[in-house]
């Protein structure tokens, strides 16, 4: 019964948000609360929620201060050279922009943190997507898939969890998987190419000078419509002439992300900010301190040095308050969902059922089975639940048929491109929140392409003899 209710709860949540019948925050809170009552454990709901909040509180703190830190770094111009480099490559061509999104997300993912990757990628690419009226779900989908492939880095999380759960060395898992993961990354870039071609066909190719800000107060935008296009002058601060490029004021602020005269720039502190960011990322990789503590210290230092006057600090905090509130609220709402799943025992029963339905004859092929199961299981449950709860059971079944723990561990990484869009991954709410994309729209778009990427990685692993 718990197995059925667990799958029903997840299915109900996904259907409601994809049909836009409920907001993600409301669904993450109310649906598990309702199912907790169905299970007959409504009296323990408070304990489950507190346990879930306690487990995710460090993640929420990390996201809050990471948003502030990277928001300040964007304000002071640290990433302007990277953005301009990507934009020069893109040349206002939708195909190049989508490919550039995948490449940028993959490069930034080297720090091992999905939230950081999404904040930098969206901040860099959002203005161009919006200006050219490109599909924002293409941006979120491509970024999530690229980050999912790179999330398998030893310091990204899943590889370390698999190594810990099966008591093997992380490098022995990851290094042989590099060829298959490289194929997966090529698949993401190739998919980005075709998605970009589709956007190019829909919008046409514009010139860079017609998209970027040429003057402080005036710019020219070329809006593609079918096969034709028309030029429209747009006053960046104006309220007047009705043109599609005149979106809300918040979008106008985003379009000025590369304004060379914005008052928050700190060119004299560029190398200090660069050194601080490199030091922060190095400390994350080397695990000198817990990540929430690192971002807390980094945000405080960045604010103090770049904006020594308290009113300026308050202004920067206020500028990023919306993102902080949205993301942290979503994380704590997700804590209700995960708390009920784990507290009621639904996750354990679902995992046991999945293992029990595997035919006996599949024993010698448990690595393949694990790779296939990693898609739905890492989507419907946290990495901790899968790697510490399910993988050891699967590995034990595989060991009885001569399948090594290393093969099982490598196969378990296959589902990560899909996992990064799971409603249980806090970072995905950073992605959709900053991109102003509905979570349901993102899910509908990305699931099929992410699943295809996972299958490509699995097939490459089998072809190369890794799995």
C-alpha cells in the first residue's frame, strides 16, 4: 500500500504542476500533507516536516548566500568578459546561442555546484534569449542537461555517494566513465545544435548590433516574425511607444546586464573579486569548510569590500531579495515532500518493490538494469535515497551473479542528466526561477531530451565495455 501511495503522491504532484493547477510551492506542501493523512500518520506530520527541513536547511542557507554572492559578482562586472565572449560567439544567431548555453553551463559546472552553474548561465544568457524572443525553456532544458552530465564529477555529489555506499574509490568509478560521459556531453551539444536550428527557423538570424545595447539610453532591436523582420528603436528607460521589446521594468534591468556605465560596476576591484571567487570555488572543491559557511563568508566579504557603505549593501540585498525568497521558499517546501516520503517509509517500499520486480534471469545484467532504473529512481527520489538506499540492494543482487560493485556504481551515474530536473533538486528552482519559466513547462520540455541523453550515456558505456 505504501508503494502505491508513494507513486500516487509523486504522480499527483507532477500532474498538478504540469497542468498548472497548483503552484510548485503549494503542491510540494499540500500534496504530501494530504497523503500523510491517507497513510494514517497525520499525527506525525510535524515530525516528518521538521526532519525534512532540518536535512535541507544547510542547502537552503547555501542557496540564499550563493544567490547573494553571485548576484553581487554579476553587479560588479566579474562575469562581463565571459558574457561578452559568449555573445561574440553567438552573434545573435539562435543556433549559436543555444549551443553557447550548453557550453557555458558545462564549463561553469566544473565547480560541482548546480545552483552556481544555473545562476551564472541564466544571468549571462537570459538577456539575449529575451531580446531575441527565443524560447526560455530551451535555455533551462539545455542548461539542466549539460549540468546533469557534469554533475558526475567526483566532487559533484553522485560519484562520491556511489563510492561511499559501495565502499569503492571514487576515481575508479569516474575515470573509466569519462569516455561515456564525453559522449553524453557531445549528445547535449548536438541536441542544442538542432534545438537552435529550430529556433533559428522560427525567428531568423539577427545581427549582434541590432540586439546588444549600443548606447546608454537608446538601442535598436530587430524582432523577427516569420520570414520577415522589422527594426524598432527602443528607449531603455522610456515608457512610451508600444513595442514588444518594451517588457516590464525588471526585464529592462536584465537587458542592461552588460551596460558598461551601470553604477554597481567596480573595475578597480575586478582582480580582487576574481581571486575571491577562485578561492571560494577552490575551497568548495577541497572541502575546507562546509559550502553554506563558505558562501556566507564570501557574501559578507563581497558586500563589505565592494559596497562599504551600508545603504549600498542594503540596496544590493534588496535587489536580489526576490530570488532569495523564491528559492529558499521552494527548498523548504520541498522539505515537506521529502520528509513525508522518507518518514512514512514510502521511499523504502518503492525501492524494495522496484528491486523485487526484476526477473531472476536479469541477474547477470544487473549493471544494465541499474543504469535503466537510475532514470526514474533518481528523478523520483533524492540522490541520497537512491545511492544509500537502493544502490546497495541492487549491488548485492548483482554481486550474486558476478557483477562487480564498480560496474554497478558506474551504471548508477547514468540518470544524472534527468535527475537535475527532478522536483526534489533544489537547484532546479534556481534555474526556473531566474529564467522566469514555469516548472511544469520546463518539465514537459526537458524530460524526453534528458532521458534520451541518459540512454546515450548508457549505450556508450556498454559499447566501451565500461558497464
